[in-house]
């Protein structure tokens, strides 16, 4: 690590960055905010749902008051009608990183999306954008014929991807078919031709907040109830009124599908809330597993000792 501290590194814009990951509701945003105030940093969103403008409450984005305390980037900057891919996020993250360096600020990337962190530190496949006409055609076939028919079509055109994907995984099957239809190449082929990482090894320190599971699940449950009290249902109602494609990422944010079902009269408010809580708990469990296997360079730290971990960086 160049420089005597993270604060010095940030001020001299030497390329060092701080990465804070962890499961949902683990306290990542509060830690990032405190460190950004201490180090003169900028907080850069690394969560695939918090990019969407329509979903401040249900995705637990920082409040306007928190955003006013230090610079925040890539929060709520994408409309829900847009599919913000990992590639699009990397482009935006590169601009935010360059801005932080130009201002001699410490870049603090914070979030729970493992793929975004992996793209940041390992690089990303060079899949070109899929034309909207092809995407619309594939999704129309998905709605008309069902996911099993699309998986069978994918098996004929891209056997490697079809074998890797679950036959009922609507989003990934559609994505793989879109890519092979648009480019004539499979996703497996594209993944071999990757883009370099924004932050190569040695250019960052990476922390994974790892709370005790039962305490985390209790926080998740309490936070979902607090979201409802803060207006999450009204936020989802406004989103539903737009009539967007249900396959769009924003339409699948944790809690959104269940609350839409409640608004349609299919289930009660409490049933929707319990589905949202359960989905979020399951997601947190997957985050632990994903980071453990995919990004072992992250240092796992209990939330109650995270400030002490940071003190060592600022020494």
C-alpha cells in the first residue's frame, strides 16, 4: 500500500480504494458514511437495486440527509424502465472513480452485489449491448411459449449455457438466448474475452461485514417493517402503475413482487410483508456463500469490530 494511511492515499489520489461489502442490513452504509467523513471520501454505490430512481425506500438507499453529509455517487441515477447491467454499472463506476481521484478523495465502494465487486476487481466479460428489438422478441416468446420452450431453444443454439442454467430460470435463460441471437456467440465464449478490472490487486482494501446470522435476520425483519411504515407500499404502487416489463431488475427487487400482488388483491399486506422478509433473508444467506467462494480476498469482519479494523487503516 502506498502512503502512510488511507486518508493520505485518498488525498494524493494514488489509486487506492476502499471496498465495503456484506449482506443486506449489516450496517455497510453507516460504516461507509462514517469513514467517508473521516477520510474526506466519496461513497460509491455498489448495489444493483439502489441504482434505481424509483426505489429509495424498498432498497434502503441512504436518506437525502445522509447523502448531504458526504458526496454519494450512483444512487438512484437509473430509471426503473432501464435494465442496468453490470457493464453499464462498471462504465458509471469508472467515471465516479476518476472523479474521486481528480478531487483527491478516497473512493469508498459500498454495497452487497457480488457481481459488481467482482467486475470491479476481476474484470468483466465483453458482451456487447443487445439490440432492443432482439430483447423484445425473446421476451415476447418467453411470455407466449414459457421458459421451458426457451430453454429448449437455448439448448439447440448454445448447449453450454443451457447445461449451466436451470430450465426455469427465466431471467438468465432469456439473457443467454438474447446474447446468442444478437452476436452469434455464446455467453461462455464472451466470458473468455474479458475487460480488465477497474481496481487490480494491490489497488484496494476490501472488507466484508459478517454479522451473526440470527441477529442479522432479526434486523432484516425489523427493517422491512420499518420500510412499510416509511412508505414502501406507496413507492411500489407508483412503480406498478407504470406498467413496466416484470422481467426488469427493478420489478424484482426484494419485496416488490409480493407488494404488487398485495396491491392487486391477491394476498394480504402481512402476507406480502412476510414474503418480502423471507426473500431478503434468503438473499442474505446467498450473499455470505457467494463472497466466501467468489471473492476470498475480502477480509471478513464482525460489524462491532469494523471500526477497529478501520482504525488500523488510518494509523
